[in-house]
C-alpha cells in the first residue's frame, strides 16, 4: 500500500513538472512570435499614432461658404463672373465630348469674397500679405462664443467682453494661440445678396477684440458677417489690421460645432501679394459629437459616380448637377 502511494505521488509530481515545462515552452513560443511580429511591424511614428487615435475618428464639419457669382459682396467690389474656359485658337469652350475635359474661367472682382482670411496687408502694406502668413496657421484649438440669442433681440449686437468672460466661466480660460469664432447665426440667410447691403449686422466690439488679443493672446478671431463691426469707420477691423493681426470673415455653420474641445483646420490659396484669402475652415470635433462625418463614413478614394453629370447652368453661371 505504501509503495502504491509512493508511485502515485511520484507520478503526479512528474506530470506536474512536465505540465509546467509545457506551459513555459508555450509562453516562450508566444513571446518569440510576438517579438517577431513587432519586429516586422515597427511602432508607428508619433504623429501617425495621433492621427489614428484622434483625427481618424473625429467628426469633420465644413465652416465654409461655396463661392458663386451670386453670393453677397460689398457693392464697392462689384460682381464676379464664372464662365467655361475657351480654347484660345477658336474661342469655343472645352467639352467632355470633344476634348475629354472641361475647365472654368473665374473673373473674380476681389480677393475679399465669401469665407475669407484677411491678412493685415489688406489695410496696411507694412504687414504680411496672404502668401507671407506662416505655415503654423494650419491647425489650432477652436473656441466658439455664442451670441445668437442676443442678436435675435438686437440684429446690431456686438460681442462684448462680458460675453467672453461668461464663456470662460463655463468652459475655462481661452487657450493662448487659439482661434475664436463668434456665432451670431447671421449666415443662416446666406446666400441672400441683400445681406451685404445691410448697415446693421452682428459684430465684434473693439473692446472685445483688444481683450482677446492683448489679454488672451489668441491667433485670430472670426465672424459670420463680411465686416468686423458696423461702426462708420470699421474701428475693429482698423485696429486689427493696422496692428498686425489677421481675421476670418464669412464663417458658416457655427451652430454645428461645439463651443469648446474642437480644432480648426485652416486653408487658403497662396496668391502672391494677396490682400485677402478665399479661405476654407474645417472644424475637427470629438468623435462623439452629433454633427459632421468621420473618415471612412463617406466614399473618398475612389469617389462613386453620380447619376447626374455636371453641366453649365447659364441662368446662374455655374456648373450644377
């Protein structure tokens, strides 16, 4: 009986040792395979990791009006004209049927058209033109300060310092170097040409501009109307551009972005010596934001074919579907 117990005990111990050895060997094998996989797939560069973890999943909202001949513009600039590009030798437009492509000729009355980025050289030749702005303008934290409720009561309401402080009481101090867009919902009537004729419209007070730049050191501010303020001398725009600051005008869709937590991507054509910019602003919002689209939610490459081809609409002087 004793001998039997000894054999069972010895056998059990041997099995246990063998099992442990098997487990250790399996763990070692998994570690080697994992190491080999990691060696074959090196860690992504830090900025690519940021893209995959944040930007790829973010919600994107366009804050830009499309440029067309009929959009609101100051009467002093006049109207713009779009037409098909023609062949120099014949004066006839290029066509998909005969030439395999088409193109558009733009007769733009001004570089102050639609959604814009105003460089300080617009008012002062000693400051940078649009092509002299640094590449660091590409991406910034976005602050949206709402005043649409006050504008609904007074169409000529101008952002005040107290509105900025109220925003900060709710969200915290405005980040240095950020872009501050002022929501008035003025752009909801776009593209009504009469918008450019109104002498009373929502603006930003000179005191608010000075507070944002001198106390909070923002990069620039933006507003929905086509001017900074409705004072007779445009005192806010005068102070900004004559002191080396830029500003955004004609911004849209601020009702579709959060007041805090988003970024803004900034793009504009690099016209040599340009005094205004046909800008495009894209808000990059958190992944759980209720508006916008994320990468992969819409076709991008390739794009699907439309059921309706683009064609020239003579009544509006633009291509439409």
